[in-house]
């Protein structure tokens, strides 16, 4: 059995990474416009940053959402997170060549928001289920 603390850590990590993605997507153009010398920093390279986030978010999300689904059987949480992951993967693979600059930002924000929302719901359901279990015992 997977430890509840480990699953909560996975959900919180995915929420944090999704939030970081949204912040990066929304603030990078502003920061780069105001401080053009930062364009040489690798963290502001959209292609590499998105790929790094995918390598971090996808396994963590699949782990936490899968075990959340096994225990809570919440199809809406599963579908929300998986749609968000699919959007992020599409954006990461196809990039701005297909979506354009604005489309890439919008799709990334929507995907990250769906992943984050799915993990928030997964975390809430696990906590409420855990508290209900504790009250019965």
C-alpha cells in the first residue's frame, strides 16, 4: 500500500510545478520585455523549460492521480488531470510551431491549470476520505 503522505507529497509537488508553469508562461514575456538581458538565461528558454517541466510533472501526476483513482474512484478528477497532461504534452511536443506564441501560452496555462485543479481535488478527496476513515476507527 502506498503511504498517504507520499501521495499527498506527489499531489503537492504537481500543484507546485503546475503553478510554476503558469507563472513562467504568463510572466516570462513581461520579464523579458522589462529586462532584456535575462534572455540569455536558460530558465527563460521556453522550449527547454517546458520539456523539463514535462519530465517532472507527467510521472508525478500519473503516479498521484492513478493511486487517487484507485482509492477514490473519482472519474472527473482522473479525466481532468489526464486532459491537462495531454495538453501539456501536446504543447511540449508541437510547441509554438503549431500553436503560435499566443496559442502556446494559452494552451500551456489551460493544461497546467487542469493538472493543478485535478491534483487539488485529488488531495481534498484523499484528506476527506482519510478523515472519514479515522472517525470510523
